[in-house]
C-alpha cells in the first residue's frame, strides 16, 4: 500500500471566464452611471448658483419688472431706467404705475417728453407704456419720458462739435 496519498486536482468550471466578463461590464456600467451623476450634479449646482446669485439691480426697482404690455427695455442709452404705465395725465403732471407702486410726477418745461418723436405732456394718454428717468435733484419730477416707437424717439442731433 502506498502511504502517500494526494487528492485529485479540483475540476475547473467550464464557465470560469463568464463571471469576469459580467463583472467588467457591470463595473463599466457603474462607472458610466457615476460619471453621469457627477456631471449632472455639476450642472445642477452651476444652474442653482446662477439662480441664487443676487442681481446688481434692486428688486424693488421698477425697471427690473416692466408692467404688462411693456416691450423689453431699449432706451438707446438715454438713461431711462424706470418703466411703467400711464394711469392719469394732468396739466403739469403724469401719474405712472410701476412695479413698486403708483406715483404722480411733475412735468416741467425742462422735462423731455417723446412719443413717437418729440412730443408734449398733452399727447400722453392713459395706458401708454413709458420708460422714464427723474430729475436727480427732485425725484418726483420727470427728466425724460419716452413712449411709442423708440427709434422715432432717438435724438436727431448727435451732439457734434458745435454742441447740441
């Protein structure tokens, strides 16, 4: 009798390559899913941070939210930083409803009123959508007021060397 005995070698499974391929495929899918989640998170954070960034303009500023019917602000660089809708016209005043409330403004001989070109206070009517600025020394006095076709409200004198 032979005293040295060794067990027979363990049989190799015929499908040993399959689990490794399946694991690689699952790892690749998990990697792609992870990359997609990271990319989505970056895009989401970027979008949310832009939405949460405070605007440089005041939220109470009437120009930040034009009234209904107002076209996008196009003041041609005239400094018309307020907008609203005319609710009343007097002999020397105009009442304008803005996003922050309704105010009556004085109109003086120094006020520049343009409605489809050079105009006057008497040409304004209730419902006119206006863009305007106020006198820096009297915040309830109209400096400039435009309504109608803005291209017609542009100054014809571009301030040449002789003044303007």
